C-alpha cells in the first residue's frame, strides 16, 4: 500500500504521515470526548432542572429571603429544618392527574426534592419564618448579632 507523498523521501514522509494520522485521530477523539462530556453535563443539568425547583436568595440590610418556585404543591408537603446553621428544605408529594388525563409534555416535576443551604453565622435562627403562597416557598431569615447562639429546630410552613 502506497501513501500520499511517500515517493520522494519515504522515511521523512512516513513520519509526517504518522503525525498527521495521529493528530487527526486525537482531534477526532478529543472532539468525541468533548461532545460526550457536553451531553453528560446537559443530561445532569436537565435532570436537576426537572426535579429541583429554582431558588432565589435575596439579601437586605436586615435579612435574607429565600424564594423557591414549587408550583402545584401544598404547604403541608414542605419540611424546612435548621440544623447547625444549615437549612434543609425538602418536599415529598404524590402528584397524580385525574383519571383519563395524561401529560403530553412535562417540564417540571417537583414532587420530591431537597435543597441544602449553609447559612451565614449572622442569622437569627429563632426568628426564621417560612410561608408558601402562590407556588412560591418564601423563607425569611433575619440577621442577628454575632454573640447570639444557634438552636436546631423545625420551622413551620404557613
């Protein structure tokens, strides 16, 4: 089998040929690996987005406010717990459609999720309040003086 441009200086052209083949194969491999990595990342992000509600964290001079978009749930399915300055926010609900109905397209499914947040030391744990209204879970976390101490407790969702 003869290779392109191997006629004039076979040894020199052979090495160039090998370099071109290897470089091309490595480029193809790198491209395939990059595409695979992007596909995995997209799948993980899609799974996270489909099963984990979006969250806003807002800071003011006196407090933090967390907003979690979780439409279609009732306040009874939420559990908000503070432990060692970590806020655990979860929900577990069974979402069923009426008989005879089925999804044609489903872009969110927040029937079960958990979010964990490390709170700054400056929060007033005894004053944390949670409210679920119009599909948004809102958690109000007042700031505290540095000498106040933390207490683990469950937080009632109103």
